[in-house]
C-alpha cells in the first residue's frame, strides 16, 4: 500500500467521526440561539370577529317565486340578501324587484331599496321608498309596501301618492286584492284627494 493510500484512509476515518460531531454542534448552536416563543402571545389573526363574519353572510342575486291561492304568479328578486341569524325564515334584502302576474293578464311591478322576506309569516315588506306600477297606468309611491306571498294582496299601511291617466292622487292607505269573483281591485282609502286631469284632445 502506498503512502498516499494510507493518508487517504486515515482522512476518511477521521471524517466519519468529525463530520457528525460538527453537525451536532451546529444544531445545538441553532437551538441555543433561537428566540424563545412566548406561548402567551396572541396569534396575529386571533382578533377576527367570527360572529361578525357569520352575520355578514350574504346571498347574491336571490330569487323567490311562487303561485298564490288565487292563481297569480309572484316573483321577487334582489341584488343581495342576508339571512337573519336569529330567525331562519327571515332574510333582509337590498334593491328588490317584485312582480305579480294575475290570471287575467295584468302585471304589477314593485321596486324598493330595502326589504324583508318572512316566509313563515307569508309576507314581503318592502321599504326605503317603494314604486308600484299597475296595468291601468298608475305609478304609486309609498315609503312601505307589504306584499302577501300566498295570496294576491298588496297593502301600503302609510300615505301614498299616485299619478296616472286620470291625474294625481294622494291617500292615507292603498290596497290591492282579489275579490270573490277573481277580479283585482286597487283601492285608495283615508283622506283621498284626486286632482283630475281631463284627457287632451
């Protein structure tokens, strides 16, 4: 065996001992110098309001549709809706568009900024300024309109203003409902005032 081979063998033998020891030394140094973790520190995202996130659940472009007992088709659409966390039968919505198509071919449309749909009570409450257009050409405005979901009934519990072919009208209440013969009647009540506009020639 040459001197070179003997020297190389000794180098390999020492390397097998020294390299593992060096690795252990480096690991020990890393653990000693590492910053201690304070387990009492808050996690950076621990302040997230989970209940708030649950309350902010929303549905995009929801749509409700059905048929009333008197045969009219009713549909309600909105831009967004949020479930009521305390009542699963209620949702609050924004920018609502409701439509009622009667059996006789009449069409009533309702637009509102806000609203609440309560399926258990069978009613949709539109608010924030409501506009109703009727088949006879009337445009009715009210702060709030309640619409039944299971029958054709639209009620304004407060003052309304209306404008149509016969002129301008104000009243304390308005109601649309079907009578026993299946006719749909739009009735204005309480301090009704009509400014009649005769048809032009």
